[in-house]
């Protein structure tokens, strides 16, 4: 299920690479799959697009990295 979600969000990002929600949601799916590095990368990209994304900030902190 998480692989499918990741594939779908990857397609969505290709269509609209400026939508922070796609990166955030893909990051959540990566985290659920225990792929911490990819989750961190996506949460950081979500923050790059939308610096006020508190959920992405919180997830990065929870993963032990600086937002």
C-alpha cells in the first residue's frame, strides 16, 4: 500500500512539482515504510516550497533532524 502511495505521489509531483502537500504526503508514506532518508528529503522539500508547513517541521524534529 505504501509503495502504491509513493508511486502515486511521485506522479503527482511530476505534474505539479510546486505542491508541498505531495512531498509531505509522500514523506509520510516513506516514513511508514521505514525509509527515513527519503522521508526526511521529502519533508525538507515540502518546507522549501512552503516554509510555514508546521506538520513537516514537526515530522523532521520527530525524526531527529533540524527542519
